[in-house]
C-alpha cells in the first residue's frame, strides 16, 4: 500500500500522530539520560528513536 493510499485510510493520521508523539517522548527520555550520564540507557533510547523515525519515514513515503 502506498502512502497516498494509506493516507485516505482513517487510521493513517493517527499512526502518524502516534509516531510523532512517541518520538517526542523518546527525545525527552534521551535528554534526561544524557544529563544523568546513563550511557546504556542513552544507547537504548537512541536505538528506539532510530526505529521510530524509520517507521515515520515509511509512512511519509
């Protein structure tokens, strides 16, 4: 299914909004982990953030 086909689907907007929200949450968590100098947590959050951004990019395509 292409993005244009998916964007007409009612759930598409909520998928996009959900991913943007999750990215924002992950960025906040990343900031807190960096300030706490919690390197394992920073790496885990960066991996999660990359995955979320990849999923968002797929929706945008």
